[in-house]
C-alpha cells in the first residue's frame, strides 16, 4: 500500500490561515466595539440632548408665564403679593412632570415696573440617576462621564398704565370717567358689581342740546375750540376691521354716524366683559376752523388722553342691542369703570392712570 508523502507546505498554509482568522476576529471585535460606542454616542445625542431641549422649552414657557403672572399682581398691588408662590405655581404648571424650581434670589426687579423670573430644572419623578434632583438625568451620556445637566430659563415682564394700545374703535369722554368716579367714590369692584351702572350716550351733532350728553369743564391746555367745555358721551373712531391702534397725547379721526363699525361683534367684543376704552379730553370739528389735527372722512378729531377699563353691562345701537340701557332713537352703553389688567402685545406703558393696566414680556 502506497502512502502519500506529507506536504510540509500544506501544514504551513493551514497555520497561516488559522493566524489570519484569529487576526480578523480580533479586528472585527474592535470594529463592533467602536460601532457600539458610536451608537451609544448617537443615542446620547438624540435622546439625552433632546431631553435637554425639551426641558428648556418647558422652562421657558414656565418662566414667561410666571413673569407675566407676577407682573399682573404688581400692576394691581404695589407689594406684588407672594411673588415666589405665584411664580412657582406657573413654572410647575408648564412642566410635563409638573415640577420646576424658582429658587431664592431667582426673582429680581431689574428696572422700575419690571420683574425677571428664572426657572430651573427640578426632578419630580424620583428617578435621580445621578443623585441630583436639580438636573436633567442622562440615560446614555453616563458612558462618557456625563450624568446630567442643570437647565434654566429667564423671562422679563413689565407692567404699567398704557400709553398706546390696540383697542375697539370707540372713545369715551373724560367727563364720563370723572363723573363715574366722583359719584361712586372711585373704581367699581367686581364682577359681580354692585350699584347702578353708568349709562353713556352717543353724542349727536344735530344742534339739539337736550339730546346731548352733559359736558364738563375742559382740561387745561386741551381746548382747541376755546369754549372751555368738553363734550360728554362717546364716539366711534376710524378703524380697520373693528380695531384701532391709538397713542395717548395724539389725535385720531372719527367714524361718521352712530352705526356699529364693520367687523364688530358686540356680543363677543363688549357684553359682560371688561374692555380697554380710550378716553378723549379734547375734540375738534370743522366748525372750530383752522387746520384739522387729523385726517379722515368724519370731519371730527379726538385727542386721546389715556386708557380706561370698562365692564360693559348693556348697549343699544341701531339694529343692535343687548340689555339696552336707553330707549330709541338713542345709542348708548352702560357699565362700570374699574381697575383691570390687560395683556398688551405691541403697546407701551407710561400713560396716565385711568384704571387700565397692561403687562407684557420684554425679554
């Protein structure tokens, strides 16, 4: 029987193949580990960084709401109430887990009539992976030595009496505001309000004094026609879709007639709610002569003095009434002048104090 002669080179090739396989398995293991680390890094970025962004959004919403709420309290009370209790309520309400921090020293007043609120992370779910209840816990980043991060957001709000605002296109005489406060000993408190609401009539121009709302002494320095009188009542203003942007110490043209302007839904815009009302302290019309201080088709201009707050209980206009406080053919409104705070985007503060206050974010 003839046996094959061993091939020494075959054994060597097998030895080299085994070494090569071992080397490839080692290289593959390194690549897999690198891929796992990379995957963890991607997860850390996607999940942990996303959690940070979400926390910042919640905290910013909470800081905004808290700053506005504290400013609201300050507008009504110079002491600002319990600012930390108020702020904590609003930052918590805007957190998905209903918990955020407003720490001692995180409410400041950087300028007159301004408040700044800082909201900071609070971990309310009890799952403190890093043992710190004031951080956003990371789930994948600890592989890289990062266990969590504290996140915060700040907001600044201001408050005050408006010097400009967008309002319904209607203006009331300063006479009516003065008369109400004198007869009622100040602003009405409510709702619910007590006592008889003031009825304010549209002022006509038909030359019949008995149909005119009573007028009063003109404000010093605001008497363009020189008769030392200021007419009472109210009038409609030039507007766009039932809105007018007005600035105190400026003139604006009237809308002719006593009909409700186009675009106004009085049942939604007036009835049983507090509305901001521009107050005029001087009137110019074509009979006064001289150059008109405003432009418009009405032939009449109002000088806006400031802004008041009126709770409206009823109205009557041609073809449009609710809880009518006067009889045809008169047009009128009824209500109570009161203290009230409005959210005011796009306006400004610094006007006279007629009961209307505004709050808005400035930072």
